[in-house]
């Protein structure tokens, strides 16, 4: 019975470590080439970034620029 418990704990730790690596995936950010003006509404930026082939976009920084993002390639 102790072996089953130990195997279960090891399996749980392995899954926890694997899921942590997936959460830590870095996002590469690039300013949008097509968005014009101040970025005040994130939904507009997101739509423009999707049109540029990015999965996500959001307003960022003091200058309120539209920044597109995607998971970095290894």
C-alpha cells in the first residue's frame, strides 16, 4: 500500500511540474503595424492583431500602443 501511495505522489508531482512549464511559456510581443492612433479599447487592438495573424493583442504602455503577442518559438 505504501508503494501505491508513493507512486501516486510521484505522479502528482510530475504532473504539477509539467503544468508549471506550460504556464511559464513566454509571450513574444510586437507593435501592431496596422493599428493607428491611441489604443484606448483593447478589443479594437485585439481585432487588428488577429487580422495580422497574431492570436492576441492589447493596449500597453504610457504611449497607449497596440501590442500584438504570440507564444515564442523555441
